[in-house]
C-alpha cells in the first residue's frame, strides 16, 4: 500500500469530540496526586519532538495525551513511543481518537478540551502559525527553537506573546538557560567576576546531520521530510542550530546586537538542498562588544560547542563537554569535566565521576514550565525567544547579502521567506 493510501485510510478528517468539560484555572484544578498530571499534546512528531515529549513525561507530572502530524508513519511511531513513556510512569495510554493526521491536524488537537499544554515541534517554518494558534486556543505552549525563520514570523510570535500576556505560559526551547553550570557562570559574569567584557568567541562546530533518504517519497514529500537541508524551511544552520550559542551570548550580554557582518558557504556539503555548511559572523553589541561567531555542519566535523567571554579581569568559558569555568585573579570552576569524551578516562566514564554541562538542562527547564502552569505563575518567553531568533537572522542576512546589516534595518525589512510548500497535497 502506498503512503498516500495509508494516510487516506489511517484517520478520517474528523475525530470524536470531547465531552463537555468545565475549564478551571490550572492552579485551581491541580491539588491532589490523582489530578496533578498535566495532559500534553504534541504538534510535530519527528525525532526531536518525540524526544522532548517523552522526556517531559520522565521528568515531570505529564501525560502524553494527543499527537498531530502530517505523516502517518511519524504519528504511529510517536504513539508507540508516547505510550511506552506513559506506561513507564503508570499513566494512561494515548487514546486513538486523540491522534490527528494531516495539514489541519494541529487545529483538531487544539480543539480538545482535555489538553492542558502543547509542545510545538513541527518544522521551524511552521512554528509561528502553530504557536499563534495554540495561544489563540487558550492553551499553554512550549515551542521548540527557533520560534521563526524570518522577520515576519518572529513578529507574529511577539504579537502572540503579547496576547498571552500573564494569562498563559509561553516557553521557548532554550534549555541551556536552565543548565546549572551555565546559570552559575552567567550570574558571575553579571556580578562582575570577569570585569568589563571586551570581546566574545562563540562557536557551534558540528558534522553532517544524516537524514533518511526517503527514496520512495515524491520530491515534494522528501523535501518536507528533509526540511533541515533547506534554508526556507529550517532557517539555515545558523538559525536552526547555531542559535543556541547566539542565545547564550544574548543572555550573558543582556541584549541583542546592533549590527552584523558575515559570510557563509556550502563547501563540503553533498546532500540535497541549499543549507549552508558554515557561517562566520561578526556581531557588534552595545558598548562596542564584538562577538566572533562561527558554525559548521559538514564532515569531517570537529564537534565542539562553546563560548568564551574575554573580560578585563578574567575569561569565562563554557563548553558542552569541555567544562564551564572562569580563569583569572578569582578563578571558578563548575566541576564539569574538562575535555572531550575521548580525553576523559574510561574509568571516569564508567564510575560517573564527571558531570556533563547539560546534564540537568532539560529536567530543570521542563520542571520550570510545568510548575509555572500548576502554580498559575505563568512564564512568557516570546520576546527573548524572538530576539534570539532575530539575532541569528541578522547574522544570516549579513552573510547572504555580504553587507553590514543593522538591527533596525532588519526589523524594518519585514522579511518573509516563501516555503513553497502546499501542505494540503498530503491530505489525500
């Protein structure tokens, strides 16, 4: 049976409507162990979405209760993973009537009254539309980064954030802001531990991301499934992946850059699509602080992600796997092992005497989101999420054009990228 026939027969366009339910504020509803579990819906059931969703179940009082995707195989795989995660915590399985397929599946999921909050993990070019609709439906939302791939999309997210205000939680997937070593380092930077920051080095150096070939798919379907390889669908590697270190720079420097210059290329990439293999960008932040950013995504990959903040009294340095520490007159070390996995002895890895810099990032972030919903002390990260996306877009625009681009010029451009995708073609 071909994939279109499978999609046609898997689910009809409608689902069983929820019984009438009185909606109460989360802080009112959650009071006992029996009713303290939040029901999560997932829009976009690819690898990242499935991983984040199941980790929410592992780390918080969350049950995966609904899923929406464009493709049947993704939905089936997610259902199985979600039910396994639910069962491991003694929580009820996802009901078949809460599986939604097709281009409008996310709207049917948002109509469900039994869904407390939503994970948006669809391809990045769809994030503004799906986040906007979730806020409009009155549900709490955790949106994967980037919140948008162009200026117009980021502006939609900021508008949705204003609509959510203090009435809903709107969280963005920058979990490193909750990693204990990074939190401690940034706090020390803000307290003046390294003096005045003069310049910053920030790198996301990675190898090729190998995607399935999808040999039996049509060109349109393959392009959509391999969205990471296309600039207009992913935002390119700076916006989709390098944004993590860009966000850390914005966090540590308490703001966004005022201008950028850069370059990019595709040398070394042999996959389908047009995403870049590298970016080199020089950002200028207020007080003339220069950030030298570099990212790669091709083989042979170096595999290092780090930031170095050079101050007048010391240097603060953070690596995913190479330690988080400060060098200078008042040194500090987070206790995270320095060096790559290959450099750390087999004995240390076997005994667990080291600590990963990101070890508690996901659990801490996820607990903060769930706690905000249960307590009614809602968090709203729309502005910072959009600001970091726009910072990455600023660097991308400077590289694409080969010109100096200012922050004000970028916002005035109202850039909108055309994905050239008709999602409804996959409904039949």
